[in-house]
């Protein structure tokens, strides 16, 4: 009966531990969302050392190397991160994840019992606090408490197990290094969390040390046995990224393969000395690690040694990893993009697991869609000036692509809004919905201009060179307005907003000047009266496009 209770306590504790880490990581990510955006916001321009730091810091922050790696696969899939940068981040994530082992080690210390009430204090307080930031802080406190509640439950159950002769015989009989490695891989792949498996191992060895009254309990055949299990967890954690890469593009698959390759090669490097130096008393574990006199801390330290040494060995050969992955993971011809117009979205479902990053990407996607809309508008103006009515089909095709992208974008924003996000992110998502309406309107105005081009050509209308040059000038000013508006949109730069307003005022004045000049020339007989409706509508649509672009500049300053 006692064993049955211990089994229930073990799985219950594991569940509480995993949930505690989930609450803790989500709350920290929510509180530090601006930091996460800063970390990942410049990944396309950062170097390899910066990538290593980003991977380490992000994983230490959100307590999950799997989450960091999945995010990285998402960035590669979206085409905004190179494989070289992704490899550096993946290596950094392997270092960052080792902090979890030290947290699990704290559960074996006597003071940890005083941390348990934090679970009640944090969660209870979060239920009544209205302030979003303060609520998140209380969730962090509650998450820490839940982690220690889980560790306490697991420690108590392990204490029962290690006192059982049957358990001691069973756990001592599993000593084959290959089998231990496979067990570590299988359990980690099943739980999709190397942190959880490492925590189980740490609580087991800590409980075994506390339960020793006579001869020491031989875990996994003694010696380096437990270390082979830890090595297996490093390979097993790659399964999450491999699963995530299913359905992704070729480079995302290569990123997942690099993650697997890094951990497998590192494991092979460490297995050799562990197998050679594996005597009954003279072994790697006893000589290198036992000076700490805390089995849990020794396991956590070995996990750190493994990942830091592997990074030191492999970091100079990042480009080699990329070349090998490119060679092994082939690109099938059928998967190549057909046509420049099929533009990859910057959004990826993987980002939703880390809303702070998802919001960052959603903002970048809005810029991409706006840039596409401006390109279509520019093409429609150029086709008008060139009297090319045949371009209307291509313009409408591109408009359809923007519309289709916008539908997917809206669905993504709805999914993102349903996550546990900060109030500021809620406002950002609301602003992005409004901005999308402006972007679609710019594309619609381009469609209007194709109709004016048809009238221009079919009715054999003619515009003076002065008018055509003014249309070109308005187009240039629209581009200048767009450039400064995107600075305001991306950076929230108030000076850029002021400049955007000045550009838009200039476009309004140019519109009036163009219409007044046309009327004057028409009265002088140098312009055709029948061209007035086309000109007024064309210039009016260009000015309305400028209004919508200015709205993008104001998207966040009014939120």
C-alpha cells in the first residue's frame, strides 16, 4: 500500500512540478515580454556570439530549451533567421536549460519547506489583484511555490522507493550504459521535457543519499550509471523540435536536425571517457563530481559541464554544422517556391507558445503586408503613367494575395488574443487589427487606379507632361511618407509621427495645386475637359492612400 501511495505521490508531484514550471515560465515571459522582444528583435543582424547569448538568456528566462528551440525553428521557417544564427541560439539554449537542475537541487535542502506556502500566497493573491503587472508577479511567486511543492512530493515518494529492497535491486540492476542512455531518451521524448526528467533523477539521487544508513545504495549500477541517463535526456529533448519541424520549410527542418546533431555528437564525445573511466570506485563521477558532497548538485553540475564543453568544442564549427545539415536534409524540387509573388508569412504557430515573440512577429507581418500594398499601389500608378491597362490583371492578382494573407493574419491575431497576454499586448493586437484595415484600403485604392487607366487608354485621354511629373512627385512623396510612417509604426518614434504628418500635409497641398493647375490649363485650352474626372479621382485616391499610411504612423501613439 505504501508503494502504491508513493507511486501516486511521484506522478502527482511530477504533474505539479511541470505545471509549476509552466506557470512560472509563462508569467516570467509575460513580465519580461519587452526583454524577449529585444532579445529576438534583432536576430537577423546579430552575430553568432549574440545568438549564443540570446539562446542562453531566453532559455534561462522561460525555463525551457524546447520552447526556445521551437521558437528558433519558427523564425527559420518564417525566413527571418539564418541557419547560422539559429545554430548559435540552439547552442545557447542548451546552456540556459541547465539552470533547472539547480532549482531541482534546492528541493533537497531543509529550507525548501518554507518555500511551499508561496504556492498558496502567490495564486491566492493573483485571484484578487486587478493590476496586470502585479498579478503576473504573484503568478511568478505562485509558480515558484508550485515547483517546490512538486519537488517535495517527489522527494517524499522517492524516500519510500529507496527504502524498498525490491526497488533497490531493480534500480541497481539497470547498469548497461546503452540501456540507460535509451531510457533517458525515451522518457524525455515521452514527457517532452529534459527538465522534468533531470528533476526526477536529481530527486532520486538526493533521496538515495538521505536514506543511506549502512552501505550506500547503488543507483544504476553505481559509478557513472546515472550520468548516462542524463546524457540520454539531452538527445530526447530534440524530439520536440523534430516534431515542430514537421510541415515546416526545408531550413526549419535543417535547424531541428542541427539541434539533434549537436546533442548526439556531444553525447558521443562524453560517452567515451565515461565508458573508459568507469571503475567501481575510480570513475568519472566519484573523482570529478563527488567533492560537492551533494548528489543532486553533482548531477546538475555535470549537466552544465556537458553543455558548456560541447558549446566550447562545437561553436567554432557552426558553419560546418550548417553545411552538413544542408547536405543531409535535401530540398526536393517540388518544394521550391514558384514565383516571386508567393511571399512567406512571418507568422508561425510555434510563436503562439511565447506570446511576446508572437506579438513582435505580428507587428513585423503588418509591415510586410503594408509594404506589399504600397508596391501594388506604386505599380498601379506606374501603369497609369505608362498607359498600360494590361497590367491590371497582375495588379488584381497581387491584391488577391494581400487579401488572402490578411485573412490568415486576422486568424492569427484572434488566436494570439486568446492567449494569456499582457494588457499592453492586448492594445497592440487591437491596433494591428485597425492597421490591417488601412493596409487593405491601400490595396483597394490600387484597384481603383487600374479602372482609371482603362478609361485613360480607351477614351484616348491625354495629360500634359507637367501633370504627369506632378503625379510622379506625389508618388515619391507617398513613398517618403511610408518610410517615415514605418519608423513610427515600428519604433513608436514621436518625431517620426510629426514628420509623417508634415509629409501628409505636403501631399494634401500638392493635390490642391494639381487640381487648381489642371483647371487653369483647362480654361486656357491646354488640357482636355473630359480628362477632369479621371484626374480628380486619380489624385484623390493617391491622397486617400496617404491618409491611410498616416494612420499607420499613428497606430500605436493613440493606444
